[in-house]
């Protein structure tokens, strides 16, 4: 797409769905409610998978809501122009979504009892997922080639800025009781156990039948076939469906099919420098 990102507090945003006013509202005026739950992620970390899981939990495992209401209306991104007008229709307890880095997140959260589920993913898989997504979503600049995109990602020259800064910022919350972290890889390897942990964090009673239903209806295949969850009903001018699909592969380790050895080693060297103070291993 031909536009320029603008900077808000050092982070890149695109004019299509964001403005200085919209972001200022999200940061300084938006009122978080005590019973809100926020799904916070760097893009392509498993955001929509978590929305589907929490939608199903909210409905006691019944998939009707997921089958009838678009995923972005069930849990709007509260920092976007569209999201801010959609929130009024969300019923409490609200599940809202955000890709905002820590330093821009709603100030009112920090004096509330609201909860955050922070989903993380191997950044090499994020990069690959984002590379494909940037070609179809109008909010991203078209990547010219994979090599350039690796550089842009590592420099934070993409929508929502640097993955490293996102993780480092949010990890300041890691010891707070209202902050729960989980990875895309954990969801993949043990979805059942992950859903149980999520229920415990939310203080939600559960039984085998509920967990069975959530696991069944939030699988990649089920979401891929559900037009309310697979983004196929997004207008063509917002998402170019001729160039790819939102529910792309849904696997761990697709980076190995994209990175050269040299690109991977370069990524590792940047990762080591930027993450040296954090004891976190993603791959
Ligand atoms: S976004 O645009 O930032 O909100 O994207 P996000 O939802 O964070 O991430 C999209 C990637 O998650 C994959 N996905 C899933 N994987 C496994 N199981 C389920 N149910 C699932 N739902 C979404 C989706 O395919 C994207 O990953 P890639 O690697 O591109 O396939």
C-alpha cells in the first residue's frame, strides 16, 4: 500500500485505522472496567485464536456466537478507529483486544482490577506470518521482498513497532496477579491444558464438557471454515483476498521454510543483543 506510517510515542501506525487523536484517547481517556479482560499481543502471535477461546468460554462452550458474529465485533481492538465505535455493543464482562505496547496502553488499566492475557510466539514465525499478512492487509506497507522485511521487522519499522520492545515492555507486568502469559506454542502443544489454565486465571469454573467444547470449536480447521472467524467477509479494499488468507498455515516452525541460514543467524545475533537482559527463549 502506498502511504507513510506516522509515529505515536516512537511507534509506527498507519493512517487508515489510527490517528493521533484515536491513540491519545486509547491511552489517556479510555475507561477500563474492573471486569474487563484484555487480549494483548504483538501482531500475529495468536490473537484471534485467543479471541475464539474466550468467546467460547463466555458462551459456556456454545459455538453459535462464534458462528454468527464477526470475530472483530466480539472482541474489538480498542485502539483503532473502528474498534472504538464497536465497543459500545460489547456486553460485560467485555473481552477486548489490543496490540499496543506497554507504554501506550490505557492508563486507566493500571488502577483497575481488569485482567490481561498476553500471548507470545516465536518471533521468527511471527515475522513469516506478518510477511504474508502485510501483502493482504491495507494497514501494512507492501513488503518488497523477504530480506527487506527481515530488516524492517528487526528495526521495528512495521505497524506497532518493535517486537523486542513489545515483549520487554510488557514483561514489566509479569509478576502482577492480573497479568497472565501464554505462548502460541503452548496452545499448539497442549490446548486442553492451556484452556484450563486460562479458566483458572479468569476465576471461571469449568468441567470436562466445557473444555472439550472450547478445544473442539477453536481448532485451526474449525476457525478456517468459519467465515465469522476467518476474515473472508472483510471488504476486499481492506483485505486483498486474492493475495492470501488470514488463516494461513497455523503451524509452529514455518520460519524454517523461509529463512536462509544467513538470515537466521543474523536474526539470532540481533535477538541475543536485544534480549540479553530477559531470560526468555522462543526457539
Ligand atoms: S493478527 O492479525 O495480528 O490479529 O493475527 P493473530 O491472530 O495474532 O495471528 C494469526 C496467526 O495465528 C494463526 N491462527 C491459528 N493457529 C492455530 N490454531 C488456530 N485456531 C489459529 N487461529 C489463528 C493464523 O493462521 C496466523 O498464523 P500463520 O502462521 O500466518 O498461519
